């Protein structure tokens, strides 16, 4: 769990399983050494149900 504040930078290495949760309207800037057009992004993204509507309260209680 990592609580990020305005102005913070985060680095996620290649093949790192990660998820995000935004409890308020958020603006996020993402940069990558890879092309981030939609087709390329979808091709190298694997979606995992890490945070869901069913487990969000449990996840926040455990990690927040």
C-alpha cells in the first residue's frame, strides 16, 4: 500500500502487478518508455481483479 500525495512521483517496474484506487476525482500523468497508444497499451496489459467493488472496504481496512 502506498498513499500518494499531490506532486508525488511513483515508479512501477516492468511486469509489476499493481492497482490504483482514487477515492476522489484525481488527475494523474503517466509516462513510459513504451508507446502508450490504446492498442499498444491494451496489448501489454493484463487485467487482474485486485481491487473490486466487492473488496474495496476490506482492502482499505487492511492497507490504508
